[in-house]
């Protein structure tokens, strides 16, 4: 899915149809070591070159297998999203009065869509990945002298600890009341 500038010039105002299945496991795992597995990635869309710019409109489908952020259990993350990219050569950028912020300036003489697909797949990985059971709210993992808490449980424990903590200036006074109760 690399297109040279000469090839793109042949297709000015004639979109190039893209329908490819990519194997990107090595590239993705090199850039993110947490990725356990990658399915075949299906990319379809259009690449529309013109004198002003080259626009890529792509739909990316596939799945990544990543560890749960809570229990490290493998979770299959299905992905299906669209992206739009604008590519400009140095000459095209010089012709425009204002270069779009999201435009990619080409330093080489080719448009590499595999690189864009790889980037977008990595950006699509959420910061929190949970198994269906973890999403359903099942019990959090625990171990010897440790446990995973929700944010609410942590705040409650912190508030309880603060209430139970005795001010050192009043420690003697609490001892007085303990003697009286005995």
C-alpha cells in the first residue's frame, strides 16, 4: 500500500480503490510490547490524489489481543473505525495559502498507508482494557496483604482512616476515657 508520486499523478481526480488485508503483527508488537496477538487487518477505502493534495479515506477492521489492565488475562479488542488523512508534497504545500493542521507533509516520494494504519491501530488501544467479567463488576483480584480497590472504595477507606486517626494532642485525653470505661 505504497504509492509513488508518479503513480498518484496518473490518477489525478480518479480515486484509487483500496481493499487490502494486512498482516501487521510484527510491526505492532515492535512498537507496543503489550500486544499479544493481531488478527488480519482489513483496510478498504479510497485514495484521492489531486493537484492540491492527496486524501485517504480508510475503514480499518481487525482485532488486537491485549492483557487486561486489571488481571493480565488476555482480552480480544475488536476494532472497526474510519480515518481520513491529507498528504501534501513540499510543492503542494508551497502552493497553498494555508496548510491544514492535520496535513502530513511528505518527505519521501511515496505515500505509505501501512504506516498510517499501524499508527491508527496503536492510537485506538484504550488505556483501560477489561475482560467481560471485570466489566460486569465481579470481585477484584486479591493476594497476600494486598487487594485491588475501586476509586470509591479507596476514598472510603481513606476517609475512615482519617476519622480513626487520633490527633496526637488529644491522645492523652483518649487514654483518660479508656481508663474510665474499664
